C-alpha cells in the first residue's frame, strides 16, 4: 500500500492512496498524481482541487471499487456527470450514462404520512391551539423539499424547520395557530412559533391549510398526487408518483 494522500476538494478533506487516485492513469485526475499535470497545495500541505467536495465522495468511491453506488434517492446525476467529465474518468462517465436514462424514465411510488396532534392552552381570557406534526416519507428528496419550504417566525426572525438536511429522517413541526387577537407578546414568552410556507409566505392557520400546502409544494417539485387525502384520518396518508 502506498502512503496516504490527503486532498482538499472544495474545502472537504479526503484521505486515500496514490494507487486509488491513479487507477485510471489516462484520466485528468490520474495525470495530476502521475506527474503529467501540475498540482497545488493548501496552507496545510494538502493537495487542493477547486471542485465540488460533496460530489468527490462518489468519484473517490468509484476509483476504489470501479463500481458506481449511489443512494436510492440521489437527485444530482447531472452534477456528478459534470464532475466526472472534468476529471475525465471515462469508465465513470460510461457508468453514469448507463443509469441516467432509466432513472429519468422510471416512476417511483412515494408515500407520505402526516401524524397530527393538537391541544388547547389558556392565556388569560384567550385560548390558543398548539399543533404538533411529524412528517414521514419513503422519499428523502420529498422530505428535503418540504423542509426547505416551511419555516417559523419567532421574535420577527425566520427560522428553519430542519437543522440537519443531510440526515433528514422525518420532519417534526410544532407551532401555534394564530388567533388574530394580537397575542404575539404571549407567544414570545411561551417560546411559541408561527408556521409559514414559501413561496407564498402565508401563515398556516389550520390543518386543512397545512395539508394543502404540503400537496402544493410536492406537486410543484415534480411529484404527482394520486388521490385526495382525508384530513380526518390519523395519520393523514398521501400517495405520490415521482417521475
């Protein structure tokens, strides 16, 4: 085994071997480490390549195994193809071409479940409704899409509903339904947040409106709704088809 080599690819560090990097010596990446092309280093002495660090993970795995393994819900084939083209790794380009056409034509059935709970809270002479929702889906892409479109407003600031987009398993939401009585001061005292949806930036007033926004976001994102759901069911089940 050759000595480990650390690469800084777009700010992300990868450690591998010279044997792996030169698996395809005719590629541009192979030429860089055989010595045919100049290389640059960062301040720590790591080889620096100004490309997409996230995509390089898949390129490096292909160099290690000569096999392309991608997540089931991988949505960035065009970007990965562009990176493979930059490094001129012909076997990887051929593997991408082999899977690109079937994936774009094959439809996927997607299920989304919405678990809903609410309770009333008295504030003086007023009663407000607190809402808790958990969204599960068989499609990680749909979860990421929804989490990018819903947001909270708290103390005048916009807050993301999901802190970890990379490892998203489900979306937990908790908000207070607006009563229109100007009780924002009480909301702040109780750490209650209001829920909004983009791009309309409309405040979510009730469960029907929330489900409507979920469907609208999914459809605009390329998911076809198979049937209208019943908001009285628990959980609320949505069936989509993704092409």
